[in-house]
C-alpha cells in the first residue's frame, strides 16, 4: 500500500511543475505577439525590498538614465509559499504567466537569484538576461552542484525546468570561479565574467561615502565608539524559504558575561528567517538586533569583528580587512546536507570554533590574522575599485537597452 502511494505521488507531484511550466510558456508566447518594451525588468525573487546588487543597479539607472523605463518586482518567488491547494496553484499559474510575459517583453531583465519564469521557455531574441548573483565567491554549493541533494533539484525536475538557463551574462567576483558557476548554471564559461566587478561591493570601497555610511549606521543602531562591536551573522537552517530558521549555536548570555563591559553584539539573521532569536533578559543592553536592516553591507561597516558560520558575507567583509571567526559546531552535518566548493576549515579566513567559550578565548587573545583576511579578499575579487555598478550600467545595461549586441570583456589576467 505504501509503495503504491509513493508511486502515485511521484506521478502527481510533477504535474504541479508541468502546469507551471506551461504557464511560463503561455506568458512568453503572448509576449511574442507584441514588440519588446524598451525597459529594464528588475526582479528581487525572495525579498520585499531591493538589496545588494539590484539596489545599486536600480539607483544608478535612476541617476544616469532617468528617462529609462524600469519595472521593479519584489517577492517574486512562487515555489516556497507553503500551500499545495488548487487555489494556490491557480494563483501561482497566474503570477508565473504575468512574470513570464514581462521577461519576454522586456529589453533587459536583471535577477540576482533563481527565477522560475526564465528557465522553461526558449529565450526571445532581443531580450538580454543578466544574472547578478546574490552571493560573492563560490562557498556553499548551489544550482546543479546540489543535484539530487535535499537542497537541490532532481533530474525529473531539470527535464522540465533547466534551472539557470537563458542567462546572457553572469557576474562573478573572480575569474578563478567562473567555471564553478558555468557548471552550476550549465552555461558556457564565456558568459561568466568578473571583469565588471560586483556592484554591491562599491559601498565597501574606502571612500568618503563609506565613512559617512558607517557613521550613520552606528548612530542609527545606537552603537558607541567606546565598545568594540561584534557582528553575529549566521546563515539560515532548513531546506527552503518556508522552513528557514536561525541556528541556536551562540550562547549570548555567556558571551555577555565574558565580554559585556567592553563589547557590543550586533545580531543579523538571514533575511529568510522570520522569527527573532531569543535574547536573554540580562543581555538586552548588550545586543542590538539589526536583522531588519535592509542592507547587510551597511551593517558590516558598523562591525569591528564578524562571527558567522557558512554565510557568503565573509567575502564582502574580507574587503574591510577586519577579523572574523567561524562558529560551526554543526559543520559535519551542514557539509553533508549542503556541501562547499572548497575545504571549509582550511579555506575560510579565520579560526573555526565549536563553542562560545572558544570564541571568547579568541576574541580576548586579539591574535587576529589580518594578512590571512587580506589574502582571502585578494583571491576572491578581481576588481575592487568602487566602480562596478557604473561599469555594468554603462557598458552592459544601457547598451542592451538600446538593442546593441552584448560585449563581454576577456577575463582579467592576474600578475
């Protein structure tokens, strides 16, 4: 009986995907009946606000090309809504049809994550799709590198939805990881480039803008210059958005008792996590919860030390050349479930600890290996001059908006 039910479910569950595939194809077909709109369609798949690369690009477009038409859509993810009802499927079909229409009717499409309506259709000639991936470097496995894992897709799904297909250009932080992205996206490596830089790192370049932002953020968060700030920014746990939760790995009370007089803790949970982390009553004045701050890069500027686990925040934070440590007592389980593109213990730019007590010992010793951080940053970024957004907009987005052919520069050769 159980085996029969399992076989039945395997036949039924893909039908939901098939219906969504045909919704995407219907939207794209309808779009082809009309001329392409001379506009830029910017999609934040899972966020209710524009963040990171998308925010920088949108801001630059409004300044440098104020007459260009922009269509911005947020919280466009249809695959983690939780409900499996017929009504939710109908709503999903309608949304996918509209979004697929928008993709196929926009001259330029910019995404920073997985976006279903792009993949199960033949891309329309004259439309340029740019992937400005939300994470720098190549840390946790993603895309086809997670095939058949709890986190990733399976072969049946890929037959209908060739994930990460149809990109004309994908940004990466270093040419050394271009092949990793090419394999994960099943894209030609020639379409992967580090030559423009990463837009969201512009705000981290040593400029007057960065200094002013750091002062403003510290004031907004109520931080004092008399206390050293520690940013705790773990990634989420769970298989997808609807199951995302915060790890309870840091003993905030113990950290407060050991460091409270001279330090202050900034808490920044992953945007997927909707529930707040429990803060002990005794540590209320020790902790500043910055989880709802829209820009994690701004929060980073306010931090003297970073403590994380498996978050790609480490790449951007390395550009500040400040110390970081890795609280990862569940490393073996996380590596088994998700996996990394490099050896975790030897590859991260700081000590890996398993307990709050070990973390306190490292902080108190102040034996920070900043040359290791600087080396990590230099290996992770080919371009770090604060002008990545300007280059991308002027050399890619605006020419594509005018219907010009896409030109992808040759990889930068390291000396």
